[in-house]
């Protein structure tokens, strides 16, 4: 009996062990680098861990009360508005491009054009932001709200373009032809056929852009300075500048709760889509 046959027999006889061996490394990785830090953050947020990492054996919600003060609520609101503007901006800029790539571009050029969109984003996020700083400085727009919006829309464009392109690419072209045959104008065909059928791509792109945009840190700091405080910037300051890990942890947990709530509301509003 060959080694391959022996291995197949072993897998059949020890199916549970095999599944554990396959999933084990991934579960260990998640436990160490995701679940453990998340649990520690929760323990800091309720005061269970004190200064220098000493366990206090006490539980309090005081840090959550502090997080609900006016200044932090305003920062949460500003972060959500900025994320919404970024998402809308990327959608408005991405849809025409994705539409052209999926439905209008010559077949032989499609892959080349898609690669042309992706390749610039192989450059480091930080380097791209530095390059944008030089352009915005020349335009006199540095350290403004507009600069942050421009930077965030630019950095998150691929996260909207690619889901839209994938959704439009799968669109049944015969539906468009049927619409034209029945006398619908190009605009009416787009509004009644193309746009509704591309909702899964819009939903995917919205989630991929909105969720990280709420907690964005690098762009607001580099392009907005102190003029655009976001939840990411405030949390970073609490942890590393003021060493207030407890309030920073409480804000982090609230940020996760806000994002989850926003996602649930969005998915319910959009309906059950193929995302």
C-alpha cells in the first residue's frame, strides 16, 4: 500500500483529528492575536486591570460613562459623518469607472485596465499619503477638512471599485438588451435595471469603505493635523500620549459597538443581498 493510500485511510479513520490539525494553527493564531487582545481591552475598559497591568479584581463602568461625555460623543459623530462622506465620495467616483470597465471597455483591455487601477495601490499607504501631502500643500489645502476627505476617498477607492466591477461584470447583458428593445432610454435602463442589479456590489463596497473609515487614523493626522479629530486619533492619543488605557479601551469597545450597530442597520435597510 502506497503512502498516499495510507494517508487517505488515516484521514478517513481519524476525521475529527484531521479537522483539528487543519484548523488548529488558524485557531491558535486567532486566539493569540485577536481574541486575547480583545479580551484584555474589555478588561481594561471595566477597570479589571489597573496600572502596570496589575489585576484589581474590581469592575466599574466609570470609563464608559466618561466616554459618553460631550466631547467624545461629538468625535463619534464627526467620525461617522466623515466615514459617510468618504463612502459617498468613493461610490460617486468609482461607479462610472466600474461601469465602463464591466460593460463598455473592449474585452482585450479589461484585465489591463483593472491591473492599471490596482498597481498604484501596491505602493505603501504611507508613501501615497506623503505624495498627496505635497500636492495638497501646493494647492494650499493642507490641514483642512477637505484635505482629509480627498485623502480618504483616494485611499479607499479600490475597496469600492473592485466590488462594483465584480457585481456589474456578472450582470446579465440580455436584460439590458431587453430593456432597450422595449423602448427604454439608456437613463431609464440604468435606473431600472443596472443600478438595482448592482446593489450587492454597492453594499459590499460600502461596508469595505465605511467600517475602516470610521476609525481612520493616518490620513486625519497627516492631512488634517489637529483640525479633524476622529475616534481613531482620540483613541491613539489616550493610549500612547496620555497613557489612559482604560478610557481608550472603553472608546475602542464603543467604536466596535457603533460599527456593528451601523452594519446591522445598513444590512436590514438594504435587505438580503448577495454580498
